C-alpha cells in the first residue's frame, strides 16, 4: 500500500452531498470521497480486494439518471482514520469523457464553495 497524501496537489474536491450522483465500480455501489479531472477517491473496507495498477473497466457514474461509463486503474490505496481510500486514475478515451468529468468537478466545486 502506498500513502501518497503528500503527492496531492490540492485540486481534489469533495462531492456535494446530493443524492443524484451515484458511483458503481464492478457492479458495487461505492462511496465517492473526492475526485479530480483525472480520477476518483472511494471508500473501501477491504484493501486486499484491489492491487496497485489493477485495471477497472466497469466504472459507471450515474448523475440524475444519466449513466456514463468510464475506465481506469488503481493509483493508490491509502489508509485513513476512517478506513481506506482507493484512488482510481481514469483513462479517458475521448476529450468528451475528460470534459464530462471536469465539468462535473466544476459543478460540484460551485456547490461546495459557499459552505
């Protein structure tokens, strides 16, 4: 396991607490902890279920009923006080995928700035 918190650049944001964002990874609902233009952080209970570099081809991000399929790879597994965070680096297949994730991040950032 790698603790890469010192490598982060501060561009990650927490998603707003809205029920219209849902993340499924390999068919299982996951709690989205943070995300950036290039990836997600999700809460996991069992870090041994994943390994560094593991490809994840079944990522479904559902927003207000619209499903977006993404893929990525495990970038880090970080132990936190409340469990483990699995970092997934997205592999954007098109500029549209990148723009979708960047737009979502900016939309969420707008919701969290006033808190």
